[in-house]
C-alpha cells in the first residue's frame, strides 16, 4: 500500500500586496515536497518575496503557509547587512559570548543556560567554515569587512550549523569565484532535508531534484533539473508556436472569406438596384427579392463575423501559450571618449601596470577576498586606501560605479526619485519613459527601494548609473550579472556593444566576460597584478 508524503511547505490561497497597493502574489496555492527544488522565473515575478513569506520575514495579506519544521533562510541582500558578525551569521553569537564569559571566570548561571552544554561550539564553527573554504576567518569579523563571496560562504556554513530541515537559499552563488562555487555545489549535493534554491546559476540549478517556475502568478512544478525543464519547455514552446501560426493562418483565411463574401453581396446588391432602376421586373417582386437578399446578406455577414471572431479568439488563446518574457531594453548615451583619452591607471610595486584609455573593456579578476572591490573603490574614495602593493588613480571625474553590495541606493527613496537624483536636469516624464525600458512601469516607480527584490534593486542601480547626465566616461561594474536573468544579461551585453566609454568589469562569469568583448584582463593575486592583452580596442 502506497503512503502519501506530506509536503514540507504548503501554500493555500496565498496573497501578498505591498503597502503601496502593488500586488506581488495573488491566490497562490502550491505544495513543495522534501528534496532539492530550484525556484526559477523571470526577474520581478516574486521569487524573493515568496521565499521571504515562507521564511516568515514577510506576512501574507491573506492565505496560509504551513511548514513542517523550522525554516532556515539565506537572503539575497545578505551583503548589505554590514554590521552583522560572522558569529551572528552562524547563529552562535550568544553561545560564544557565554563561553568566553565562563572561560574568563564569570560563573553567572545565565551564561551556562545560554551555552546549553555546547562546549565545543567554537570548534564546530571553525570546522564548518573550514569545510566551505574559510579556514582563517575570525568569528568577530563583520560583513562589511568581508568580500561578497566570503559573506555568502559564511552564511551557508551557518545554515549547516543550525541544521534546519527546511532551508531557503536566494542566489547563493552570487559573488563567488569558481573554487567557491564548487564548494557550494558540493554542499548542496550533500544537503539533507528540504532545500529551495532561487538562482540564475545554471550549473547549480542542474543539481536540483525538481524545478518550480513562478510565472504569471502560478507555481508550476516539473520533476527534473533545469536542463530537463528547458528541454520540456522548448518542446512545449515549439508546439505552441506551431499552433499559433496555424491559428493565425486560419484567421487570415476566415478574413479573406469574409471579404470575398462581402464583395459578392455588394455586387448582387448593385445588380438588384440596377434592375430596379431599369424596371425589368414588377415592383412588388423586386421589393420582395430585395428584402430576401438583405435578410440573407445579414445572416451571412453574421455567420462570417462569428467565424472571424472565433478565429481571433483562437489566436489569442494560442498567444497565451507562447512565452513573451519582458526584458530590459537599454540605450546608452554616447560619452564621446576619444581613443587616446586617459581614464585611469593601475600599477603594483613590481612595476606591472596598465593605463586605461579610450573605450577599452577591462576585466578585473582574482579569487574571492583578494581585494578587487577594495581596489576599485579607491577610484571613487581615494581616501579609503587600498592594498599597500597596489595603486589606482583616475584621470576623469566622470566615473560611474555599480558596487557589488548595492548599498549606495537609499531604501527610503522611491524608484523615480532615486533615478531623478542622478539626472536632475532631465524632465520627470522623460525619466519615467526611460524607467519603462528597465521594466518599471506605471505606479511601480513610486515604490520604495527598500521593498524591492534583489533583481529589482539592481535594475534601479543600473538605471541610476546608465541614465546619469552627463554620461559617465568610465563605468565600473562589480559583478553586474548577479541579479539578472539570462535574457536581461543578453540585453545588457547588447547595450554595452554600442557604448563608447571605458568599462572596468569584475565578474566570475567567464561566459559573460567572453561575450562582453574584453580587451585586457587584469588578474590580482597576493603578489600583485598580471596584465593580459587580447586585442586592440576599436570602437
């Protein structure tokens, strides 16, 4: 006799509406079983919102969420929580404080209660961090002093230490280099219990047991990994496209038949009027025929129009089956940077260096924690300093910076006011039109930045950067693909193909760098930098 396994997470008529009235999810019912599930969907569909609701970080407007166990949650905006310590991410800060107090001679009973006989808590933490590649990470370090990759890896170690049977991971491989991603992949494969992962990382999604797509307000499940799901969707869409073409051809046929029939009716009516004018038949007979003809013509027109309407309805129905995912459409301004214009310079104490000039594409690469972000920020904030063996300076003040943490955007500001601040002399109507190209349409532009998902927040930051007036001569992009779906990445690449300014990009995504058209790769390591030139820049 078969037994039915209760779902780990049940959603019953779940609805969530933001305080400004913007709906995120409406009447969603679904069940997530144990095992590893990849949660996918176009940017802005509500994936992060759904995870926050399941985790209890948000509360439904209506409907219910049932969980069979405590839920662990790794949020997408983890790197923005700069004051959180490693111990807090691991969930052991109170125990560590109690342990250290006891070790220092404080025998207060509250310390023993807080420790709860977990005397090896510190050793367990260091072991968990070492397993995920963070061998020497101090437990009192704050997120603000870590790289994005170190932060994510430490948070994953925290989820392992907590041992929750239901864990939600929102973009866990963002900011990670290849070695760190491999560690995450290994951890995911070995993970016990229920794991729900939101990601654009195809390799990670292919490690999942099943795939759930959040689309048009529904959560659709498929019993396979992302590659299996893609194959299924491709077959489905090929059939949908064929059905749509067939419906469109049928509509054209019905429209032609209606036009032909109407033409014949018009000819008969003209012929009847001619006979009446020439008085070829008695008037009573001609009037009778005219009336019969008009009734017959009316019925035929009604039948023809009904056939056309039915064909139109069939086209609309088939169009619903064909996917038309929205994507950002960016038209970058021309900063008019001459080929020989000096923009920035980077060098190390060994004499290796690079002068960045004209519309060059520079890739800055290196392992997590090596100091790539810190080096770039010396161009924006020279007073902050960088590694003692590296120096970087700018020769233009028209520099646009898209930081990895996205902490520069104000959570209390609206989308519109944030972008207007970067282009104060541009009319509000024009900025609204440009924001529509970044998928912010209608009253959505009045939402607060703090209410946005990671992908939406990224699009605000990107719009602020790219719509700035005057246009930036040098753009610095730190992990720009972290929160974009594959289609939006393609749109970003298309936009930059026509950009005539200089670009420095940090990315662990080798496919993106190859498609980006890198001229020079600068690799940072503990010894300094290595410069590899690929081809002469001609733009």
